[in-house]
C-alpha cells in the first residue's frame, strides 16, 4: 500500500496546485481588466466631449458667417439702391432699376407649363393636375 500512496498523491497535489494557480491568475486578470476597460471608457468619453465641442463650434461659426453674409447682402442691396438713385439719367431709368432690385429680392412665382403641349421635363416646369375633385380635396371620397 505504501507504493500506491505516491501514485495517488502526485495527481492530487498537481490538481490542488492547478486550482491554486488558476485562482491566483483569475484574480490578477480580474483586477487589470476593469482598469483597462475604465481607461478605454475614459478615452471614449474624452473623444465624445471633444466631438461635441467641435460640433458646437462649427455651428456657432456657421451662424456667424450666415449673419455676416446676410449683412453683406443687405449692404450690396443698399449700395445698388443708392447707385440707382444717384446715377440714373432720367426718372424712367431710375424707376426701372429700383423695380428690378425689388423684384430680384422677392421669390419667383411658380412657372406652369401650357396644358395643350406635351410635357418636356428638360424645358418645362412640372404640371399641377390637382383640382377641386382631386385626392387632396377635402371632399374626396365622401358621398353626397
């Protein structure tokens, strides 16, 4: 029996040693993993905060530039109006120049294609086929 004791003792000690080494490795790896994850989370948070700051800066700059553009447009319109008043040779020319300045600042009216010709999308505006009995009418589908 004494010979059988070392035969069972070596695998048992190896098993216990493996368990101890496994527990130690698990605890060491467990401690380093959350720290690494926290570092990655902190880095992502910093990148996100930086991105948000860049977006805010971008839109503030855009708003400032649009405001400047609007002011420049108004200045050009004012300059043209004053120039038309001062430089026009006669009253008719002055009125035409001022009218063209006012007309250019208003939105254009919608152009409709003639109803009797074939529609050519390259040269004509789209046709509007809606009328009072169309599907957009409030009474569409209601029986009288």
